[in-house]
C-alpha cells in the first residue's frame, strides 16, 4: 500500500520522526493511532523492527536500507545504532524535539 500525500525521508531522519511527520500531515489523532491504521505498531517503528521498516518503506515508496540505517534498533533490551551499542543512558525519549525548518517545509508542501 502506498500513502498519498507523503513526505520525503530526509537523510539520517529516524523512522519514528518520519512516521510522526506523516501522522501530522494526515491529521491523525496521534502517531500511535496513525501507525496502527497503517498496520505498524508505533513501538515497533521506534524499536527499528525490520518488518516495520519494510512496511514503512513500502508505504512511502522508498528503499528500506536508508530507514534501517537511520533506526535505533532495540533487541533483547539492548540498543544499537548502525551496529554500535548504545547505553540506555544515551537515549532521550522523555521529550519530543522538532526541526522548525522541517515543519515549515512540510506545511509548504502539503497543499
């Protein structure tokens, strides 16, 4: 399934960020509701699940490799980015950060 309209995957943008922008574009109740509607639990996107990365790639029509490369992968309680182990203390998940320029570009392109 392809979604329209869509947003481009920016270089090194996390899959969670990409799905958040898609949810916003489609005026979803929340990113979690949007993800479930698209057949991918949001937590699986956050965790870099390979099946969800493939579903997301198919949804927006891009190769899966850049999505996987930009994902923080959680497996068996451990985290890794591009094969490098990340201590849990390095992850910030309590706050949401956005790029104001990205939001403006998305809004300009949504007409």
